């Protein structure tokens, strides 16, 4: 066994990958809309969202460190077979749609920085760049690139937020005194669901395996790793709310909101402030793309192997055909949606399916991590169970709200 090292330099890493991957364009927009409409009074929801994502990701780590198997392997062997099949089908649909959304967001960010090419061309270039980096590079290179991009994203966006924060009393109250302004419930649930990602939480198990972190002794290291990562992810979400509340953009629709924020920051902080924000936004969406390109094929390869009852690969999972084919599936076919502008029915299916994953994950962890015979000493305690149950309820409510609103668009 190889427990997680206890030095700061070697203990932090996979958690940052999960946090960086989870900060996508949709999450930035959700936080920005909440900040624009309701101001600093809703900051507390970012903290709560980061806490819930830490609990869920910690549950994934607990299972893997306690059993030596991934969570996908666990539910494929311990739970009814339909659970594995549901996730397998869901993963293909979700991956296709999220890949298109990430490529498009990268295209928007790149065009805002350098309008030499149209959005679809920039999107295709980013998809290809991610494909080549993941296909030819190894985990350590991927981790280094993600670390540098996340550091730039964090510094630039925080640097834009601090000059706009002139109400420190309101900031403290927004963090410490939960309020739900009239008409804010669905926006707050969206922000809570967006902090730290969704399906990509499962990638953490494969990334800690790349680091050689095994056994119950490694849990202390993963706790620190995830704690620091989600603290930074929460701070980033707070910064987006502060920027939106302080800049007061004119357009709050989709990707246009980010561009409107950049324009307002240019008026308030000058051209350098606008440039810093746009570079930070580009770093955020490109790290999400890289994280999905590198991490999600692990999920497909593992699910495919469990569904077919195939033996474990002799070498690294990244060298298997299933991993490489799904990487190509992420990088290229979803670009077709940029031509058709994401048909409404597909967007509706994506919204419903995506919002269902979080209560699914919370429910699975409540079942699997409470059996000492399965997981051993890393079995959930009462506090973890309480937080998982609360997250199950809140994310189930978010699923109902998303499903109702999405179906109403048809």
C-alpha cells in the first residue's frame, strides 16, 4: 500500500483537478446571475455548496480507500445491475452534451480575447488541443498544466473582485447570515449545484489512483487535499458573485453575461481589468475542458468493463481502447451541436439528466458507505450521514425544479 504523503507539496493535487474541472461556464454564469440579481446576501449558498461537494467527494474517496475498488466497480457488484446500466447510458448522453458546452464556452472566451476566428473555429481548436494533450501526455503533465491554469484563474478573478468589494459588512453578513430573497430559490439551488462539479466528482478516484494513494491510511491526506481544493473553489464562486454584484452588467443572458461583465470591468477597472477577467474566464473553461477530456474517459472505460464483465487491464487505463475511443467521442462528435445551435429537446434532456446525478450519488453513498462489512473503518459517521441526507434532499429539490422548468420550455 502507498498512503498519501504528508508533505504539502505531495499531498495536494487530485482535489485541485476536481475543483478546476468543476468550474465550468454554466457554474460561472449561475453564480454571476445570482450576484447580479440578489447581491452579496446570497454568498452563504456558495459555502454550503462547497461543503456538500466536499462531503460527496470525500464519500467517493472513502469507498475507494476502504475497499480498493472504484465507486463504479462497487455499485456494479454490490447494487442491482440496473444501477450500473443507468449510469452507463446517462454518462454517454451527459458527456456528449457537456463536451459541446465546454468547447463552445472555450470558443466564446477565446474569441473575446482574440477575435481573429469565429466561435466554432476556436471551439474546434480547443477540443483538438485537449485531445492531443490528453492522448500524448501523461498524468503528471496533465496535473502540471491544470495547476498553472487554475493558479492563473484564481489570481486573476480574485484580483478583479477585491477592488469591487466596498461593503465588507454586507460581505460578512452574506457569508454568515443565510437569507433567501424573494424569487431567489431556484437560482440559489443552481449555484449550490454548480459549485465544484457533478459527474466529474467521480474522476477523483482515478486521479488518486494515478498518485498511488491506497488504503485507509491515505484518507487523512485526501481529506486535506479535498478540503483545500473546495475552499479555493468556494472562494472563486464568491468572487464571481462579488464581481456580478459590483459590476452590474446590462446583459444577463447566457454567455453574454460574461462578456457584459468584462465590458463593465473595463469601464470600472480599465482595459487591464477587462483583460484579466477574460483570461481568468478562459482559464476556468479550458481547465474544465481538459479535466473532462482526461477524467471522464476513465469513467466510461470502467463502466464498460463492468457491464461486459471484462478483466482489469494489464496496463494503465489510459492506454485501453475504451479510454481512447471515448476521448475521441468527447473531442469531435459534440462539435456538430455548434452547427445546429443545440436543439431545444437535447438541452432539456441534458438539464434533467444532469440535475438527477447529484441525488443519485448522495443516495448511493448513503447505501454503500454505511456497511462496515463492505467499507471497514471508513464507514460513515453520523455527521457525514446527516450532511449526505441533507444534500440528497436539496439536490432532489433542484432536480424537480430543473425538470419542471426544462419541460415547460418545450
